[in-house]
């Protein structure tokens, strides 16, 4: 098996093992990496990416265009429960102008909420004064 891992035409994995080793070693809990564990991680990653791509292609608009698009991947991450952990990594694309409008709206809503909170605080203060005067 080691001969096939070192390279050649019959490679069992497509991903570069050196890159996967670097990613695995970036975890503070990992001190050493067994060659078999490295190979299995690479193969599992490869199969996962293949499954994500094929699922996204089948359930997206890629069939119509005969292509897999970013939109297909982000739609899969958002809609399919299996892939929802990727929703932050594969967000839906939006135009910058729409994003700026969303930020403005959130800012206005936040200011309105803040004004409501201040009004509530003033009412609470009035009630506290009334109670102090009444006692």
C-alpha cells in the first residue's frame, strides 16, 4: 500500500497528502499522524466532496446547464439537513447593494429597538419614583 501512496499512476487518492498532513497537524491535540490515518482521512474527504458535488448537481439547477455552480452548493448546504453544517462556509451569494440595504435595515431596526428599550427604562424609573413617594 505504501508504494501506491508514494505516487505513480495508480494513485488511490487525488488530494495531496502533504497538505492534509499540514491541516491535521494544525490541531493542538495532534502530535503525530499515522500514515494509514492520513490516507483514510484523505480518502474520506475525497468521498465527502464527491458526494456533496453529486448531490448538489442532482438537486440543483446544474442539470439544466450541465454544470455544477456555487449556487447549487450553497442551496444544498442551506436546504439539506445533512449539509447544514456547511451553511456558514457556503453562504448564498448576494449583491453588495442588497447587503448594504440589509445592513441599513438592521441598523434602523436596532435603533428602533433601542428607543423602545429606553422608553421602557423611563417607565420603570417613573414606577420606582411613584412607589418611593407612596411609601
